[in-house]
C-alpha cells in the first residue's frame, strides 16, 4: 500500500481518497457557527422577512409616512446623551475604531432620528412623519422572543403635540395588527399616560425622587409573584397606605376618564376605526427615560410569548439632548422576533413563493441552449420573472427542479417545437400541457399565472 523513496512515503491514490474523505467529514462537523444571538436567513426565511417588511411599508405609507434610514454605526456619545445606562454600558456592542473614537452598532434608532432632525431642523416641513425598518444589535441574554441581532420597525411623528397625534401612531400599530391577520381577540394595544400617572402619584404623596423607582415597580408587577411584588414595593420606600392606593390605581380600568388627555385619545381612536384594538391599562409605564406623555404597548393576549409586540409613546424632550431645539414627538418600535413567533404559532404567515420566478425554461440539448436563453430573455422583456436551466439535462430532472422551487409552469423548446416556431407549455398547477406559437407564449403564461 505504500512506496518509500528517500525517507518519504508516497501514499497510494486509494489512501489519498480515504484520508481526503476523512478530512472533509471532519471539516463538515466543524463548520463555523454564526455569532450567538444572530440568525441565518435562507431564502425561505428571507421571504418571510421581506413579506413583513412589505407589510410594514404598506401600512406606513397608507398613513403618509416617508421611509428613511441612518447609519448602522453611531458614536457611543449619541446614546450616552439620551439612552439608559444599561443600554449604553451593558447592552451595546462597542469598539474603538482606528481613529480612537468609541463606536457602537446601533442598539436603537430614536437617538439617530433626533440627530437627523436636529441637523436640518430649520429646513424640514413639520410635522415630520418618518418610518424605517432595519437591523439592530443588543448584547442581551438570548431567549424565546429575544435575540442579539434583530430587525426593527420604527415610525415617528415629530412637530405635533396633541392626543390626536398620539392616536394616529396607535392607529398605525392597530392597522398593522389587522394587516397581518391578528384580531382584537388575539392582540391588543394597552395605553396609559405618564402625565396621568404623575398626577395620581401626586395624590398618593409619592415624592418626585421616588417616582422612577415606583415606575419600575409598576413595570415589574406582571413579572413577579404578588407577595414578592408587595414586599419589593415596601422596599422602594412606599408606605403601606401608599401601596394600597397604588394597587387600587392599577386595578381601576376606568380611572383614565379623570385624565385631561386620555378621553381625547380614545375618542380619536374611535374616529380612526381602531377602538376595538385599544384598551386602557395603568400598568403600562414604559421604562425608557424619554417618554413624557402617552405610552402604549401591544401584546399577544393568548400566546406563549410574554413579551410586547411593539411599544412606544410621546417623547417631548428628545432633540434638546442632541443639540436641537425642543420638539414634540411620538412614535413606536417593533422588532421582528416576537411578531414572527406569534404569527408562526397562529398560522398567519402566508404561503410565500420559494423563488420569484414564475416559470422555468428548460434546456433540451446543447444545440438548443441558446434558443432557450433567447426565449427566456423575450419573456423577461414581456415583464415575467423567468429562470432558465443553466445546462442541458434530462427533462424529468428539470421538471423536478421547477416543482421543488414552486414554479407555476415549465416551458419546453425541443427540436420539433424549434422547427415549428412553437413552445410546449406545461401548467404545473393542474398538470395540463399545450403547444402554442412562440409569439403567444408570454400571453398564455400570464393567463396561467392569473389562474386561467
């Protein structure tokens, strides 16, 4: 099995193949994995992401919002100016670039929005209505409904300060839920107002210094056992009387009628036709620092994911922190992970084509390859998406490929068809087959794709 020449061993070909196979098998087992918390998007998953993006676009544009985008890299100073300490110091992916600047992969978009608006504040026509859908990164513990890389829809109105403006953003959120097939029985938007809560805290004698802790307490209520939550409430400095008052507030679904803003908000939502999706909930406080008025979150009310689908609110102090003049704003954000799980569990993701091509042009033989290429080019000029098989192969193999790719039709240009100036068209939906004149192929194919 071996020859020895000058102290070296010459391995025979059979052993070369065996060792090469072993190396390849070992390499297959040691494929480098993606970064933890990120996702690979094969064409099937990419089709779902594109469908979600297109739905977001359609809903956003139906309310007259313009698409925009910001860099994926921002200076850390931008987030230090406005975002919470945990987001900046614990969740951001930060590195020092070659110029010595602290750069982060963007963990959220609102600070970038503030920067863009501040840069051209005197040139823009207000109110500004903008939306975006793109990637973000947060170094968080991965779990169901949470990944470290995610795609997020951001939509905001700046320059208007009224409950009716806030209602428009809530209505957009409801329009999206309806567009993806979620009924009010499956998903609901819960609304509160920070100004209303501040007034209630005043009535309970909760000091301004203790209100951030109490807001955090309210935010944790659904995540803790009742006894543990009450013990934690007393640790924050609440008296037993204040705790009783807080519990009464959080249980009162009608107290919003005392608010100056919330009755106008709910009246506007009824006028916008989405009242059935919206409900007052004093437990919604939103933890981010910049919310100043209306706050809202959407939840799947029956499913397995106990995380919000989307959330947002009014943030009237944002621009001043990045060097702009004060400007009222309201908006929300929605990541793709939670909504993707919910729609998958409920069977609401539509059947999506694996390929954008509607038909396959086969290659009968090497002699007819260029004829097939010409036919494919003619059909594309007619406005059709066409794949041409890249080389001669047995027709059953090419038909099988078209079927696996979900195509609707297969076109055969064999010697007989070429000589007669015709093409055989096979409808893969109903199995019928016909031979038509070359100039009529595009029209017939369009009829098949339209279901005729």
